[in-house]
C-alpha cells in the first residue's frame, strides 16, 4: 500500500468517525450552556504535534503537546541533581515498590 493510499484510507476513516460523532452529538439533549462548552472543547487544539516526529509508532499520546511537555519536564527533573532513583533489580523489588504506593 502506498503512502498516498494509506493517507487516503486514514482520511476516510476519520471522516466516518467524525460523521458518527456529529450524529451522536446532535442526538444529545444539551442546554445552550452545554452546547457552548462542548463547542469550545471541540475547537480546543490538543493534537497540535505530529506524533511520528517523536514516536516511531506514531502513538497518539504524543500528538498532544501537553503530554510532550509533561514528558520533557519529567526528563528535565530526572536529570537534576536532586533527582532520586530506585533500582528495581528483582521481582521482590518491584513488588515492594507496588506495595509502597
């Protein structure tokens, strides 16, 4: 399958999903306030990065710049001098960590 054919397939799938979502939204009994809130949520840009630039699998988690920023912040904290790490070398270590949560 060519890249163009794959892209076209994804566009068709997204269109079908969008049409189903739209039909569902129209079936809801929403107040004017709820419709306004929903409209703002739908217009909110969350998928503003190309996940393939970060993840070889194109994981949609990385399409949301907020997730990318959170991961970058965690990496920054891990590289700080105050960072504390616990090495999990055995199953018992993993179990102890889980029990401590």
